[in-house]
C-alpha cells in the first residue's frame, strides 16, 4: 500500500470513529484531504489512463483483464474518497473547497456499492460491453463478414434500399448479446448510486448540472419545445424528397421515415443524403470530401488543418507527443475501439491524444475538429487543481470543436485555399444550401440527442420490462425524430446496444447541450467581433479576440457553476435555443414555403 492510500485508509477510520463535536472534522482537515486527493490523482491518474488506452487500442484478453482490474480498484478508491468527502458535509468551508468536495462525491457514471465483489463484477461487465462493441462484426455467411466501418461504408453512400436494409439490420445483430449484461450492470449501478445518497442512476446522472435534477430535466425539455417546429419542418421536407426518390413503398408520406435510408447508421445526422434532399440549379455547394481527396490530404494533414484553426485563435500548439501517440488510422492487424475519442492521459506532462479511425471525408474532417475541441479544452485548464479539470459541464466539453465547425464557412475555406474566390462567392449566393447542409447534422441531432438518455433513464428507473426495452427505444425515436425501424424488430433485439454510447456508458445529454450551446457561443462571439452579416457566414477563424474570450471560459474548467462560465463568455446564464433559431431563420422560412401543401407530422 503506498503512502497516499495509507493516508486515505487511516483518514477513513478516523472519520468513521467520530462520535462527538470535538472530533468533528475541521476545515483544515478538509484542505489536507483535498491536497492528498490532488497528489493521488496526479500520480495514479496517468497510469490508469494508460491502462484504459491500452485496452481500447489493443483489444485482447489480457488488456481487458488489466483494464477491468484497474477499473475496479480505481472505482473502489473513488468511493472511499467520496465517503470521506461526505464527512465534511456539515461544516463551514471556503466555497471552492466545498465545490471540490461535491465534485468528488458526484463524479461517478456507473458506481458499484462499496463492495469488492460487486465492484469486480461491474468492472468486468463494463469492460466486456465496450469490447463487444469495439470488436463487433456480423457475418451473413462464413466469408461475408462486416465490421462497423464496412457497414457504414454502405449506409453512408448506397442508394439501394435492399442493400441498405441488409447493412442496417446486420450491424444491429451485435446488440443482441449485450442485453443481459447491460441490465445486470444497471442493477449494480443503481445499488451503488443509492449508497451514494441518490435515488438511483438517473438522479446521479442529472445531478451534475449545478441545479436540482428535476429542474434540469424541465429546462432541457423546454429548450426542445422551441426547436421542435424547425426540426419538424426539416423532417417533413426530407421525407417528401425521399418519397420522390424511393416511392411510397419505402417512404410512405404519412408515416415516420425508415431509419436505413438517411445516410447514417443511427440516422443521427443526415448530411450524407444532402444531394437527395436539396436540388441545386447549378452545383454550387462545397463538397469537402472531394476537396480532401483531390488535395490528396493524409489523415495527419487533416488533423493539422484543424489544429491550425485553433492556433489562429491564439491557442498553444499541440505537444509533440500528441502526434507521436495518437491513433489516426484503423490498424489492420488488431482490434481497436474506433469510435472517436480524446484523451487527457497526463496533463502535467502534456500527454494528450486522440484515437480515431479517420476516413478521408467531410464527416470525419468535422469530427477531427470536435476531438481537438476536447484536447484544447484539456490544455486550457491544465493549470487548475485536478478536480476542476473538466468542462463547465459535459455539454461545454462537447461544444468547443462543434463551435469551430460553424466557422468552416466559404470565406474560411477560401482563406485556407480549399476553394477559389469564385467558388466562395458562388457558395455564399446560395445561403439555403449552406444552411441545409448544416441543419442535416445540427438540427437533426437535437431530438436524437434528447431521446437517447430518455430511453436510458427509463431503463435506469426500472420502468421497462425485458420485452419492452427495444420497443420503447423505437417509441421514442418515433415520437422525437419521426423515424421508425425499417422492419419489425425480432423479440431478442437490443438495438440501443448498436450505438457506442450505450455499451460504452457515455452519457448522451451532453451532446444535446452541445448542439444548443454551440450556437449560443457562435452568435455571441460573432457579435463581439463586430460581424453583422448572416450568422452562417460568420467565421471566427484568425480572430484573437474571439480566441481570448473562448480561452478565458475554457480555462475556468469546472471551478465555477456552468451558468457562471456561460455568463462570463456570452453574458447570459441560460441555456437557450434562440441562437440556434436565429442561425437557421432563413432556412426555416424556406422550409415553410416548400412544405406548403404537404401533410407534415407523423
Ligand atoms: O461521440 C461523439 C464524439 C466523441 S465525444 C465523436 N459524438 C456523438 C456521436 O458520435 O454519437 C459527437 C456527436 C455525437
Ligand atoms: Zn466529444
């Protein structure tokens, strides 16, 4: 047992023995505890991160054993720390110390009870689920096998409904064997959440937003009410256009759209079917995939271009080790979790990495910006105590790179020599085309990112029996997105398992928040740099003032409630859909005209 662990152990015993006022913990002891916490986090955090990096980068039996073991021990220690933090609940403390202790208490995603056996079982299940997704493949016959990337190649570009259906259903086979493990995991996680003083996992997950969890849920729904008319107008238009192409038998006009023809495995972004839903008189739209291929850009060059955007805002260069240790391409000789992620392995030694199987297309070019958003956030708050090294809330962390993507405008692309001045002028002349392209990702993502955790909450709260699990998933997809499964789902289906964040246990409301926040950030920065054209033409590229504003918010980490961090940057404390509506106002007007005479809704 090392010195730090011994300290924690003794401290726990000491606190556990307190019986009278004289032995009540003091503010000074709280400070000592936080100092020790900081030491442990900085010495042990990097080793644990390395163990997880190995297990996601080399999925083997042994890497999983090691990761599950580290995860168990790390979680048990975290629970012990949370218990100690709770002993300071009733004493008066400096505000920052109080915040730090609260963060230590609620930093869990899937906590087991403080019990070695259950912690071990939970870690194994979680590691297995992640590996099942990472190694997932489906074979139709012995020599006709597909992994996610192979299935996605079909879903993203094929226009043949039968081929699409085969790929769509094939990938969903990988969800089936996850169901029982998933339910057992939820069971243990609920027990652990209760032990921490929450009513269950839902309460724990929604208690991280500097406001009561019930108020947070209401706020999230209220914002969606504002966005809903825009989404419904877009859905109506897309359905009508697809109906023209595929006919009534594939796309019936009075029903939700089938999920396999929308250009994305989860129908969460429809940019890949842009050409099907927006007709142009001449070809004025910018095709980034083509440009990337024509310029013969390597994966590394794609990342360098995204880095350069951040540098233009005054951010520091990425460390050399980022380039040496990141994973940019899918290895041919081993299994990795390809779902893109950003890693803060060791802040003190500036060991930051991304892990992504980059494909040379527009979608991944945008995702690279997303991932670098995380990395530059890590860099911006690296001087804070470890416990504050996180986003103002998790949605802020997801929104940074997405904010930059809104600045990939024709003017920007012209500046970096991706397009000519003539092409840029041409693209700007057709603002609806630009907005449609953005909306097929940005607007389409809103109901999807909202419904996903609604499903998860229902599972966490024990509201669904075994047979209802999959049906409720589709009930919510229909209700929020106007989408349905293209074929009846078999009774053993577990379709949520075919989306990374379910087996990977990544909370998803963060992306909903990001979808909204990115427009709030964009509008405010564009106003503050004096831009007075349409918001979709504003790019903050090269603007140091915008960079400074952004950086000063990022450097707060989670040392302040998110409402204060938001106010510091945009002068407003509220999450609001107004900025998004302003951004898309010209498109909404256009959609309303197009939809005249169409029967919208589902
Ligand atoms: O998972 C991600 C990022 C990593 S944090 C690639 N995203 C969500 C998804 O892929 O489902 C970004 C958009 C939503
Ligand atoms: Zn992300």
